[in-house]
């Protein structure tokens, strides 16, 4: 029985969603070379993984392992939380929504015509 456990696939990915009970959506990235053009192409896949303790949060880097089917979509389980990504774009959310203050606009970034409209 322990022989079979060692052969299970493991992947490292980033948690994209933790809104479900005991389930997280993990995005796994892989870099591959295009066979003809030889450019490095980024492939992403998402997996639903079982998280028994609800320990991982969105943005966490986790190790997932293949397991028996737990539901219609879940065939992976979270083995370990490896760390946290400190980027607001991990979730595709604006930094202001993450609780950060918006940065002040510089004079060079002011929209065109703003200075002329304010002048008498």
C-alpha cells in the first residue's frame, strides 16, 4: 500500500479561490517550448483540491497530491502550504480593493485639458 502512495503525482501551484468549504482552486503553471517556433510558452491549468483544515488562503503557494475521486471535480488534496504570494494581482483585484491606499496622481499624470479647464 505504501508503494502506491509514493507514485502519486504532486504539483505546486497558487490558490486562486478559497470560497468553498474544504475546497480550494489551485492554478498550476508550466513552461514549455513550442515545437516549431521554440518560444517558451506558459501553460496554466486549474485543479480543485481538498483542504481538510481550510488552512490555505487565496494567494498561497501550495503542494497538492493526486488522490482518489472525492467529488465530481476534486481529485487532488492539499499536502502543505509552502508560502504566500505578496502580490495584489494574484487574485486579479485592484490594489485599492486589497486595502491599500491609492497613490496620489502626479502633475505629469493629470488628464489632458485638466489644467486648461481649471484656469479662468
